[in-house]
């Protein structure tokens, strides 16, 4: 398979710390590739080695099948996890500055419309809110119409509305055929945006695949949650022994762990069970992470 | 080149909108000018200063020199003594070596008065004349003050900003673009040079207007000295700021660079009577060359050729510091 970006046996060591420990993966063109893991896992270090910000200790990074050269910077866009912009420059002036740093750029009006910068275009960049600043930084990452866009934890610290607005922008970028490389510790973000992802912990890849592939592989079971009346003889109750799935009791809330939600529903309906409290919970990437690593995504 | 001009333009916009720094850049020199004008408004001294060139015993019979209102200063270098007389730092110069001679400054009334007192009792001296406008201490010190202002504006103006930008990630964002370290540093140097030359020129014009300074040489040469001096100072600032993200450390390093220059570069006083090793050390400092070249042009009317060694030294220092700064430059704290 031809990969747009390929990473082979990447290492990054800082004295006694192995921040990245033998990572290899490939990113196909036009996809959104995610690096999912907790803080300190090595996601940012990995992505910054690919971007050329920090040098690897060892390993190989290929772009379009060849080692990166001086033209690489012209073809990528980067939004860092935390960055500041020049004091006293307005949003318009920042766009004008970065417009001059590349050989080929998108028209400012197009970027302003795409990232909805119009309402604060003449405000100084250091006076923007968190969500506004992230949209400006995304615009800067897109200014050179890059083939690959790197987004390092782009929605950390944003309110829910700003996060959703940002996700819409990323979806639009994907629709334009760009390749997006995203690091995140938000499983909802990874599930929504990523076509493929790697799970990183302590500098190593734990597993790789699409979100659904990973869930199907490691967590094929679903949870059918229902409240059991105190007395199973009460109307609407049911006989647990007649259910095929495994039952877990959480203080009166029952979780029926099953590989087939339809089968469980048929079994409950056959007993005339009151289904008003029924909920179906699919496993999440957080559940997957706990299963694979033994600790939570946000320890 | 367009990357260079883009960063150059952006930096200029940032600077003039930074009202705090901009105000201080003009307020501090203004306070210095006012301080100098007040400090140097003392009345003339009434004591005659007589320079003596020759064996000390040969002057014993000169009655003028025995008076309490006369101060005698011995010289081993006749041209230097004449220079002092021209600058009104001596009222009379007497030589007992070979033909007995004395010199007066025809533009100095004190000199003529001292002459009369000499001739009242001594008649075997041949008269020689020289002339020169009085060089006040303020005429002597202003080149140093201008150089000092250039130094502070260049070093601290560029050093702190780069360290702060490295600290808060602005440089990291630029690292992700195609701009090179040399292009970025060159744009910073050009932007700061424009500002310090403009500010220093305005201060010079202000000082000249209020203090009626002695300017015997070319204004173009003074501008050239300011440009090259500014370049060398900014290059040092860029070198100091090339790697650290610690603002306190940067401040410390900049102070280590500036304070020795402040005291050893002949800003406030001459090092003529200092040990040779100290003078050699001072000659390594760019501020020494800025001050000496400026003073030579203003007070002595020196030509470009006569100060060229100072200019070449500043140019060489600029090239060396810029090369090292570009080589050592780090965009981030950890790169």
C-alpha cells in the first residue's frame, strides 16, 4: 500500500526517558489519522518529529516515499497544542505575515470565510478568546493549501460549542481531500473524526485500526442497561436466569453484557419486561483504552 | 526576500504599537538630556591651568607658577598638551625644552590673561599661538551618552523579545514555516536597526538644538557610525538571545554585556591614565569604538578614513556575532 506519510522505527530519547519507543505506522492520503493516548504518552513528540520540529533519535520518516526535504515545509500545515502569536498584530496582519512566508497560498478571504474569522478580523491576536484563537491557528495551518494538516490536541480547553464548531471545520477540510493527522486524548473526538488511529501509551503503539475495528476486535460486547424492580415478581420485572448474556448489578441498575442487542431485547420482551428504563451503551475508546492499558485515558 | 520583508514589516508594526516600550525609548533619553543640561550648567573655574613641557627644575623661576591661583600640569607629550590647550582645558602651555616657548589659545580670554601674568616676570619666552573652541564636558560626554543609548536600545530591545517569543511559542510557530533562522534574525536586526538609528538621530538633533554641541566633522559620518554601531550591538543581542528561553537569564547575560561597557568604554571618563591592559580590554568592546569614533568626528573633525578602523571593527563584530547567532539559534526551548 502506498502511504503519503510513513514512519519506520521511530525513537526519541531524552537522557533516561524514552518518549517514543520504536513506533512505525503509515498514513494514507485523504484520511484523518489519529494518535490517541493520555498526556505524556508520546503523541506530541511523535507528531513533532514528523513535522520536523524536533529531530528523532533514530528512525525514518518518509513523505511520498522519500525522505523529507526543504519542500516539505511548503506542503504541510501545523497547529500546535499551545502557541502564541506576535504581540500587537491583528488577525488580518497575522494572516498577511504568514501569507508571505510560503510560495503558494490560499486567498485570505477564503480562509476568513472558512474559519469564520470575519467577526474579529481587526482584533489583536493576543486578545482573542480560546475558540477564536484556535480558529485563527487553524487558518494559519491551512494558509499554504497544504497536502497534510497536523493538528495537535486542537480542542483542548475549549467549551463544548467551540469544540463542535472546530470539528465541523475539520470535517470540511477532510472533504477537501486533505490528509489530517490529529492527536487527541478525547475519545469522542477520535471516534467522530478519525478514519484510522493508533493508540499510544508510554511511547509505544498499543494497537492500530479504525475506531470501529478496534472496538469490534477488543470490545465486541454491548451493554443493555435496565432497572430491575426490587421484586422480580413485580409487574415489568424479569427472570435473570432466562437471559443469555452476563449480568452485572450496579446498585439496582442491571447491565446485560451481550454480543447481540436484538437477542437480549427479544428475551426481555418474551418476559413482558418493562422497557421504559432501557438504555443501550456501546463500548467507547475509553473502555478500549482501559482494557488495553489497564488505566484510564485521563489519569 | 519576501519572507524577510514580511517579518521586518510585522516587527515594525509590533514595535510602534507597544506603547510601553516606545514611551520608554524616548522618555529615558529625554531624562538623560535634561539631566546633562542641568548637571553641566556650572560656572567657569577661576584658577589658571598651565601645562609644562620639559624638566621640572627649569620652571622654578617662573613666578606665575608659584601662585596659589595657578595649577601646573606636566606633560611628556607636546601634541597632547597642545590639544588640551586647543580645547581650553589648559590656559597656557610653557616649554623649556630647546627654545623656550609658550603657547596661548587666541580664542580664550583666560589664556590671554595667563599670558600677561607670565610676561610680567618672565621675558625670555617666544610666543606661539593656537586656537580652538572650548570643548565643554558636555561636548565630550554626549558622544558617550549617544553610544550608551544605542547600546541599551539595541541589546535589550531585541534580546528580550526573542527570548519571550521562544518562551511562549511564537518562534515555534515560525519554525513550522519555510523561513530560515538567518532570514528571521536578519529581519529582527533590520527592524531594530531602523528604530535605534531613528531614535538616536532624534536624540542627537535634540541635544544639538538645546546644548549647541561641537560638531566639527561630517553628519553623514556620524550617521554611518550610528548604523554600524547599532548593527554590532544588535548582533550581540541576537547572539545572547540565540538559545535561552529564560528571561531572567537573558536579563542577566545582557547586564553582563552592558555594565562593563558602560564603565570601560570611555562614556563618562577617559581611560588615558589607566593601565594598558585595561585600555586593551576596552578596545574589544563595540561601545568603545562607537564612542571614540563619534567623539573623533564631533570634536576633532575626523574624516571617514581616520575612523575607518573603528568602523571595520564594528563590521567584523557584526558579521561574527550574526554568524554565531544563526548557527546557535534555537526556535524552541527544547530543540
